C-alpha cells in the first residue's frame, strides 16, 4: 500500500516508491521459478554431435534451383509446382 512520508515532496515520494518496487522485482528475477536458467558453455557448438540441417552443398544446390525457378514464366512455374514429381509429369504426358 502506498503511504508516502508527509515530509517528502509528492513527486519524489512516488518516484522512491516505484523505484523500490522495481528494485524488488528485478532483484528476485534470477531466483524466479518461471525463468529458464542459462548455463554458459565455452563452446556451445561443440556439444552438437552431428551436423544440423542439410549439408552446405545441398543448400547451395537448393538456392540454385530456386533462383532458376524464379526466372521461369508464371505458367511454367505453376505447371512445375502442380506436378511435384518429375516422374508423374512424364507419366501423364505419355
């Protein structure tokens, strides 16, 4: 409950009161059960046992394919994306 000291000016009293609340909240934050505690490691990528995601070569190849597809006319792009599998496109054509 806010009960300022009558000897202190009102603006200063409320500033001191809000500062006290803020300090209390901040000082108890690291001990809070709701936060995730951080554990620092000198080499965090060294903890990963295997590569994550596709290889660098696969990423470069995928970028090349996407760049080539971006240059296609819209009707060709729609045709490619509607089929999805090259074998099904050749099967439906013949």
